[in-house]
């Protein structure tokens, strides 16, 4: 099961930026490896990540 394929698309250069959901939850900023654009995560985005993590946990329990 590919559960570690989290990523943003850079707003500036469209590079795919991988990140760890845990980093977002602790407030870490994401940096584009290509153009060094810093992406700050809005609270709405954080709640989406939390929801996604909760769903993944549920799936793990079912298997
Ligand atoms: Zn970029």
C-alpha cells in the first residue's frame, strides 16, 4: 500500500514537493527543492491533513 506519497505542487515552478504529514502538524514550513519557494500551510490545509491521517489509521486497523 503506497501510503507515503504525500506532496504539494509548487505554485511557482510546478515541482512536486514531498512532505511528511507529521511535519505539517507541528508547523514546519515546506520548501520547494527547485526554486526554494516557501509554502506556508493554512489552518484549513492542516485540518485536511489531519483528516487524511485519521482515515489512514482507520484503514490500517481494518487490515
Ligand atoms: Zn518551486
